[in-house]
C-alpha cells in the first residue's frame, strides 16, 4: 500500500455470523464510499437544502428526481419570498 496517498482503514469488528467477513466488509465499503461521495458533493456546492442539484439526468429516474428537486426548491423559494414580502416592514417599503 505504499502507492496510496491516504489509505482508509475500516474497523469492521468481529463477525456476527461465522464466515460473513465479505458481507460485513462490503457493507463497510459501501457506507464509506457513500460518505465520501456525499462530502464531495457538499464541498462542490451541489447540495442545496439537503437536495442534490446540478445532476446530469441521463435516465428517466434521474430526470424525474431532478424535476421533483427543482419543483420543491422553487416552491420553497416562492413561499419564502412571499413570506418576506408580506411582513410589516416590507409592506411599508412598497411603492404603489
């Protein structure tokens, strides 16, 4: 492992079932990769209000998810802006 820049060791602990080493190691690897990919997306600014944005929708499932995310974010933004515009301070600043 001399070539690796930063090895990640996952302590999976003892086996709950004899012979389940690969199952446990596979689960630990999946969790670690999900954590890393989530952190990368957050650092790149592709997560907004807990939703992944700026996704390349290359199949029907991702297209539907992107549409739902955009619709949800747009509705939340519209509701938030309506709330801000209807406060007494905002109402007093409006011009007719």
